[in-house]
């Protein structure tokens, strides 16, 4: 069974629009961590954000914001006022204490920001 | 602070040939990971090292893949013999420690392998 599901395969938005990337996870652990990574065309995965299962406080950092809801097992990521440089593949990942903190990645959402 | 280094960046080989990839993690990072990322998919863990010991290699195809981290610093991943389905990007990542959960992994630029 897929532990991390990113239902959106590809998204295209026009520059300056807001866009939300969805992530749904599955775990039986009470202690776990969720991550978002960005993979630009250069290929290197860039760490964006980490949340632990005990911290449901949502956060805004510049143009990025995250919505973590344990009740729906979702960890969504929003970019406001999108820019062309935001074009990349975004991956959501889960780390569980019971599996030695191994990372489980979703299949990624390819975001294209059109100028 | 220097990031995770990998080489080569690109490699093209014929099936049944051998290939090796090298990774140098961020200084002081005890945990090192090798992932395989097939086009259009998320990274899949192949092997995890804690210092020079293997923590998890359950998804490593051991009949053809091998990896080592002899001195607990840099690591090599080898494929012998390669198959067409091994064409992928091989990513190396490191983390400060595996003991405390949740700390993010830092990734290298990857090696893009094409098997013809």
C-alpha cells in the first residue's frame, strides 16, 4: 500500500496565482514526520519543510504555507503568488519511527508556472 | 557548508556491463542513504548506512547491486551486471543522525544512469 499519495500528477498555473499541492499519508505510528521537498530541473532534491506528528501548528514562511491536519491525514503545501522559478516537481515524504525513520516518498506533483 | 557530493553526474553503459557511483556526505553526517529514482516516480530507498554499518538493505537487489561505506564517510554503489531497467537517477542523501527521528535528509545532485 502506498504510504504517501500525491493525487495531482501535474499542475499548471499562471504566474502570480496561488497553488496548493495535496499530500495524503498513511501510518499507524503515533510518532512520525512529514516533509516537503522540491526537485527543480537540475535534479537535486531540496528540503523545504518538516513537521512532526505532535505539531499541528500551521506555518507561513514567505510565499510558502503548510496545512497539516491529522484528522484527515493530510499535509498540504501552498505557494502564494507563484513565480516561474517555482516550476519543479514537489515531493511529500513520510518518516516513521517504527520503520527506523526510513523515508517514504510520494510520486510527486509536477508544477509548471506559466509566465 | 559543502553539500552532498556525487560522481559521476551522468553515465551511459551497455547492459551486462558494470558501473559504480560515488558519494561523499555532508561532514559529520552519520547516516547515508542511496535511493533509486525512476523517471516519473519518487525516490525509492536502496540502502541505509549508519556510520559504516548497514541499517536497512531490504530493497537492494543483492544479486546485482552492492554498496559499501568502509570508513563511515564516503560510499560507493555498484551494479554488476546492469540491466535495462536499472536506468534511473541514483541519489545519495545524508542525515545528521538516525537516532533522533525527523531530521531532514540532504540530497546530492544524483547520477543519471542510462543502460542501453
